[in-house]
C-alpha cells in the first residue's frame, strides 16, 4: 500500500513538472546573426519550430521575434548558402547565432537536361543565371535576361522596337539555311518562342553550351539549349509580392539632314526644279516620328507551401509605347505552378501559363519608297507639311513617295495572339532507388493579324480603293515523356542512370484573305471590300520520336563521368535517313579533393573538364525531302485556261540531319574561400551535312534543292571571372566579368559561292564562300573622288583605279563577326542601398552602314544628310564625297566607303535601389519594400555614325549580318519601380 502511495506521489510530481515545463509564455527574444567572419547576415529566416511564427534579420543581422515559448521551444535560423542552425530557447531572451557556410552549396543543384545534377559533378559546359541576376534590373523579355550573363552566349537585339525579339547565338552560328537559334525548354516543354514568357515568373536559367550537355536533346541540341525553370513556393508563410514600374524611352541619337534651302540647292544642281514658292514648310521629320515612349509593368504573385503542397500563382501586365510613333506592345500573363506530395512515394504537379499578347509593328529596314519609316524620316524633304488640304498625306515634290507618317498613321495593323504553355507531371519512387517520371506538355497558340489600308488618305490606298488583310495562324504542339531514373550510392561509387522515350508532334494551320475596293473607311474587315484579291489556307505537320539515355558516375567525389545517347526519328527527313544517333561523353577531375592539395588553403575548389559529342539540327522546312506539287498553274485546254498543278520541288529521300561534332575542355576554380571564381573553356565545333538550298543541273528541271552539302567550323575561348571584392560590416562589393572569342569559318561548300543580302538596288552585300566566316561583307574598294570629274573611282582586281568596275572586282570589305564580346557587372551594397552597373560591349565587328547609301547617294530626289554639303561641285575640289548624279548609282556602290567599325561599349543598365529596413516597414505589415530607378542604354561609346551599332537589318539571318538599313535603333530608357512583399 505504501508503495502504491509512493508511486502516486511520483506521478503527481512528474505531472506538475510537465505542466510547469510546457506552460507557454509570451515573450520576445532577440539577437544578431553573423557569419564566421563576424559580418552580419541580412534576410536570415528566424522561425519558432513547428509554428508559422517567424521574422527575418535586418540589414545589420538583428532580429526580434515575439511569440509564445516554452522551455523546450526551438528557434530555427536558415539562410541560403549557410548551414541551418537550431537553438533551444530555454530561459534565454537573447540568442546570438553564427552561421557557417554550407560546403554542400558547392553541391548546388543545377537543372540539366531531363533532371538535375549537383554543380560540383557537372562535366559539361553549363552556365547558370539565377534569380538574383534577374532582380538587378527590370526585364520584359527572356533575351534581355541572358544578355551579358554568360560567356559564349551572344545576345543581339536586332531592332529596338517593342515587338522585336532577340537573336541568340551560343558559340557561333552553326548553319547556313537551317535555324541557329537555341532550343528553349520551359519547365520541360520545348519551345522556340520566348517573347510571351514572363521574366518575373522565372526562377533560374541553365544554358547548356557543349555537346556533352546538349546531346540528351539530340537533333534539337546543335545550337545549344536554354532550360528555363519557373518559380515555386518555398516559404511556410504565404508570401505576396507586388512589383511595378513605370518607364520612359527615347532614341539616344538623331542624324543631321539638309534643311529646305540646302535641299533646293541640291535638287537644282541635279537638274530638278519645281514651284519652290509652293513648298515653304520646314518639317522636322525625325521630330515627327520620334516620341517619348512610355512603359508600365505590374506583377503580382502569391506563393508558399503547406501540407506537402507547393504553390505559386501570378498575374502580370506590361505595356510599352515605343520611341517611334505608333509602335506598341501589350502583354498579359497568368501563371499557376502546383506541386503536391500525395504519398511518400508519389508526387504530382503542373505548370500552366497563359499569355495574351498584342503588338503594333512599324516598317523599318527598307527605304521610303517601300514604306520604311526610319529612312522616310531621313530622306523626306522638310519643305512639305504632313497633310494635303484633303487630309491625305503629302509626298516628295518629285516622286509619289509619301511622308513617313503615311506608314505610321495611314494604316491599321495589329497582331494579337493567345498562348497556353504548360505541363502536368507525375513522379513515382519505387524499389528505393528507382524513380519513374511521366511528363505531358503542350504549347498551343493562336494568332490573328489584321491590316487595313485607308482608301482615301494614302496614295497606295487610293490606287487600291482600300485594302484589308486578315491572317490567322494556329500552332499546336504536344510532348509526352516517360523516363526511369536509377540512383545508387555504393561506398565511394555514385551511380545514376536515366532511360526514357520522348514523343513530340506539331500541327500548323494558316489562312489568309485579302480584299480590295472599299466604299468607305468605316468597315475595316475584309467583308467591307467588294473584290477578293487573294485567299489561301495551309496545314503542315511534323512528328519526332526519340529514345534517350544517360549515365552519371562519380568515384570518391574526384573522378566524374557523364555519357549520353539519344536516337531521334523525324518526319522531316527521308525514309533512308530518318533516324539520327547522337552520343556524347565527358570526364571531370575534382583536383581539389586530391591529397596533394589538402593543405593548399587558397584553393577552395578545382575541377578540370573535357567532353566530346555529336548533336543535330532539324530546323528546316517540313516535307523537305518530298517532291512537292505546286498549285496555281494554268493550262490551255480547248482554248480555255484551266487550273493545274506542277512539280514544285525535287524528291531527296536521302536528306538527313545536320550534324555538329563538338569538343570542349574547361576548368573551374574557386579561390580564397570562394571569394574568387574563375572558369575557362576552349571548344571546337565542326558542323557537317549542312541543309543547304544548293544549285542543281538544269537537266533535272529544277534550279536548286535542299541537299546535305557543306561544312562549318566554330572554335573559341571563353573566360568568366566572379569576385567578392569587399565583404565588410556595412559595405559589400562584388564584380563579374566574362569575355568570349569565337572564330567562324565555312570549311566546305563544294566550290560554291552564295551572294545574299540585296541592298537599295545595288546588288548583294554578303558572300558565303569556303575559307570565310558567315557574315562576310562583300563589295568594291572605294578609291576616292576624282578631282576633275567628281566621280567615285574604285580599285579593280589588278590594283588599278576605274570608274566602272566589273562584278569580278568585288572583294571582301568587312566582317560582321566581332573579335570578341564581353560584359562587366558591379554590385555595391551599403546600408540598404544597392548599386548595380552592367556594361556590355563588342569589339572588332564591321557594319555596312547602308543607311548612308541612301543619305549620301544623291541619285534621286530624296533628302540627304549634311555630309553631302562637302560634295564635289567643281573641277579641282578635293573631297571624299562624290558629285550628285541623278539616275546613276555608280557613285554609291556597296563599297568600303560605307563600312564602319561597329565596336561599342554600352552602359546597358545602371540600377540604384533602396531596401527599407524592417523597423521602418513593420508597422505597415510589410516584409520587404524596395524602391529603385534604372537607366538602360544611358551611355554608348562608339565610333559608329549611324543611329545605333547594336542592330541588324536582316534580323536573325545566319549569313546576312552587320547591315544597318534604316533599322529601328535601341532606345534610352529611364525606369522607376517598386517591389513590395507582404
């Protein structure tokens, strides 16, 4: 009995002890969080374990956390790149914590083809662009995120118009007729269109540059692969983010042209005269078409995680008015990302993005008589006004070339599209080491282009009695992937094997109708016209089936091996060569883990890489191998013309993939506790079996056909340096630098020479030939101006001067490829202020300033630049500007006279931001608040005389590059923005 009473007393005492222990108390704990060097760490997450109560450290590493505590409560301190620390509260009111660098962050997980890999184990050439880089400045397109961020990746905005995309070349141009743009993979769904993707939704970008990393994409990987991963919820507490900015843009340069009196003198000299008293206007056409553009952007997102669910939901809207009259863009984005852990072995998820897109384009890259707005502003004489008395647009006094506002205001033209891009996936883990993944993705878009030409206001509109065009296009794509992954660690051996199949299919549908003869401008759709001038509708398909495999092997965290193999079958190619096989191998040696470097403290990490592989390119027209039938031929039967067909192209059942054999050697090294990082790569890419539209013997009945003819080579060096220059108590300064050298050469063209890029009726401007790079400028050698006659003379192939050179006298006059391109970034932080400076440049590339051909040609009644004031006028004049010569273009041939150095250094972005401390914003229940101002393209250092050196009239052409012919220039932008987190 006494023993029972003793037990009862003990139980009661224990219960009282437990009750007193677990009794929660409201109190506030505080403290500082620093790194191992004593520096404060802002933004550290501080949470009471097992609850949603938490806060973050301020800029000085200080935190205060009010909550309900027991003596057994635990506070968790976590920060990216640092080891998580848990501390028992007990009776403490102050807890100071030192976070150590997580050495496992060398093992940062990087997205690679069909999976992820720890950064330290990557043996290929892969560049990472993380969200921190995105947030340094506002962006509206994926291309701008990539510009200057990775060595070997040349991003060119061929035009400054809002609707223009970017031309991206990874380690040079890899083809002549086939595409050279990289493959983009958005959350596992391949695509080629990135204009509608919202940069604010992107979490990270991996750029796969060499064959050892891209061979897993086989026939789609020859031009490199850009893997885009969008955001997911990462915080237990729901996070609401609002980002908004307003911007203004304008052209940063104008070109001086002749005033009214100077124009009259030139026309009189050329033998043209009119009633000059009727032309007394003094219109500045550049001032009329250029404007102060306006942009606005709003992005709202909600993200978080709970009970095995990760969610990210966002909506965004961006609107841009360009710096040239009537150019516009609007885009609305909606995004939902969900991941749900159903059981311990099953997870499902989806990524869905919907985009509504609209733009109004303007005509550039052509002269005024073809509706070119830029050249129209430069070559329209100032002596005319904008409108005639009847409201129509005025024209050049000597030709029916209407002023440039007829191109911007005289027609309605609008493109609208809707796009649904998304996928659903399933991950199932079984037998401990196996993971099965199913992925189904779609990319469906529908676009409508509407054009209406007023029947009264423009000359061409009056000639046609109005014109309306409606064009629709539909693209449907799906991909189905089934992959099985095996991962096993056995002692010092790490093995990962991937096997899978991929099925893809595309369907394109296009239709167009054009009507003319409109009674009025009230009805602008085609049904308002009384004459159907043309109508068409087409469909095409393409299908791919692939089998993929990969082996990753590591021994003792020192010796690394990656092997890929992909077999691709495509409907694009003939039955004799339908399947292509693409292997790759790469090795890595983590030298820093060897015993002989154990005591070398200044080296944090050192890895040597080498890889080889073959990748393909199938970016060629559908049904290229088939002998197609053309329609629209008329045959006289019984004296009556009857519709008929004819052979359109010749059959080539042996047509196959372009193949690019690539070799890469690289080194990655980190110094001084990872404060200095350096990467260097050397590569050679040999592309063979080019898909070339080559000439055929006339006996075949065809002039040319797509054939596998020719070879290209790209070789180069890439260097990247990242440094943390200063890491002090309140001041931080980090820098980044990368530089790329690439040499491109056509190594085999079976003796052919291709002339391309016709300019201003003066012939072709580029040459494709063995031994030369793509983008070679071709023309005459300008010798000077004859003081006696005032005519331009040229140097022929014998080194002699001549006024009438033959076509055979043309030579190489320039190279559009830079000797190197580079970028420099600097980020400085001080007491909540951040300064980001991004410089980007190109060196050694030539530009054919074809705009000057129009502005200095003096062969027709167009206005000219003020350079022609120095023209030859009488015998004995010494000048480099020939005389005027109406109706004769001999004095303005494509020649060295118009080739300029296109090198430039541009202050691409300068951002000054301020992050408000928590003590200032907590009363407003905000987690973070940042205000910023950004200047883009604020300064450009260049000797180029045109509007802008960063343009190309022929867009993303592989062969015709480095030509400026009235191209919409890059603009100078000033942006004011705010980011708020709740």
